C-alpha cells in the first residue's frame, strides 16, 4: 500500500549508514498516529523462540499484528527504535527488519542496552506509524 | 476524563507481558500532542527522595504537573518510555506507574541503562500525550 | 523563525535540571511532523571527527540538514533523545546542542548506553520536529 508519509534523505549529508534506514520520515497534517509499545519475540501462544533471528522475526510479526489492528501496515511505519545486546546484533536485526519494509526502510534508531524487563528477551523494539484518512 | 485516543490489544498476539501495558495507542487526526522531557523524581523544592519507590511516585507526580500545564491528564498519555537500572526495578516501576493510569495503561517501553545524567537519579521516563480539541 | 509549538515549564515543579531543556513542548493540531533517525557525527564525505565535541557539532549540523530538507529548522524541534557513553558527556553534549537552539531548548532525554551500532560513534541522537502549514 502506498503511504501518505514522505521520506527524506537529503543529498548534502552522508547517506544512512549501510543503507539500512532513512534519515527522516515526515507525517502530513491530519494523519492519525499509532504509538506501539516495545514489542518482543513472544509468539501468540506465549512461548519464546530461542534464537536471536527467530525472536527478531516474531517481533516483526507482532508489530505487523498491532499495525493491522489499527488498519495500518509496514508502509505506514515512520520510526522504529530497537534495543539490542551488541553492535553485531543491531546489524543482524536491521537486515531481518528490512525484509518487512520492502526496500523502503523508515527512520530508525538502535542502541545497545545491558538488559530488558525479561532476561530471556534478546531484542525489543517500539514503533510509531501514521496514516491519513 | 474520557480520552479521544484508542487502545489496541489485538487477540491474534500474546497479551502484554504481566498485563502491565497496552500494545498500542492510536491518536486520531486533529489532535494536539505533548512531548514531555525525561522526568525524574525531583520534588518541586529541588530535593530528591532517597528510595526508588519514592522517586517513581514523585516522577509520576511531575509528569502529572506537566500534563496539567497543557490541559491534559494521565488518560491522555499515549506512550511512556522508562530508563531503569535493573529488570527488577522495571517491574516495580510499572506497578507504581499503573496506579496513575486507573486500569488503562498506555503503550510503554522500559529498558535497563547503565546511567542517567545524574547518578542520584534512580529512574527517568519521558511521555507522549495527545488530546483532541 | 517563530515556531507554532508551545513550551511548558510549569511553576509547580522544579525547573529543568541545569536549565538545559524544557519540560515539554506541545504541537498544535494540524501540524506536520518529522521523525528523524538517530543521527551521528559523520561528515557529508563519510569521514568521522575524532573528538567528542566535534562529533556532537557535526551531529547537530546533520540534524539541521534533515530539518531543512523538510522545510523546518531548529525552532521546530519538539524532542531530542540522546545516547551517550557517560553522565559527563551528557552534560557536555547538552551545552553544545543548546547553541543550536538559541536560548529555547526543546524537551529532551539523554541516557548512558554501553554501545551504539558502530563503536567509533561517540554519540547518537534522534529528533521529533513539527510545523503548522
């Protein structure tokens, strides 16, 4: 689905590192906005995949489920903030994440953290999305 | 006060961990929004409570004061991001926080951090709120 | 440029620590919003300054370039979230940052993190901005 949001990657600055994100996304006036809580890799039945990649994939599916509940999809995502355990896992996460964005990643931030609310969670990410009409 | 925002907890994903938050909150178009700086447990006179629980309670009162300044209250809060020192303190904070939300918690994220701008601060949280009209 | 956003620093709470930020900024309805990805101190040619202060200054110039791409400037910034390596560097960053805000700093949050996506990056910050019309 086409989004009403506008991506900015100005030519007078270095391109986004490794091409993994967009420098900014603009939401037009009169949009509704969705603020998504920090999502983790827990499956609908409450179980948790063991591997990092599997948790990232399930986390992205969970984000997709929340977006769908609001009549939105990944094309409407403006910003993703992710919390990882290492720089290496940030890069791995971004690669998996971007398969859900179909070549047009949103604005993102990712930081290394010493822990999350549950020590079994290997990643957490929250999202802002917006859609006109 | 009733809020114009809409909570999303879709049935096709696991419910929010420990029931402590909502998966997402949607802001309708034509809302004004309030972005609140990271708040800490400093009292109006500049003093700082010693205990963790006391700092969380004062932090929540500070958030309430900022909301009131904009003609909003806790029912208008969309997102809370908190920065704590341990997973245990994240759970303790969420319990105290939710007494201010009257059974309808917003979307939240909480991460463990190694430090804040002042080593005496035991917690910090920032907030997004929104209200129509 | 005058901004359509409204700053809140209510008198019934302690003023912002060290006067370095505003307690909240309100965006009126019918504003367009810009969500800026985590920016770092990389120059337009891809090189990275060695010193912390130099990286902060370049990061702020990068934020300025993204704002300009959306027809905005620093007066339209609502929130800045920064990720630093120590409490001391948070204070140093805030001083440099505020030279770009001309006496009217936005709402901010800053936390200490153990790492960013690239170990050479000494600071990262993301921004939300908004403008009517």
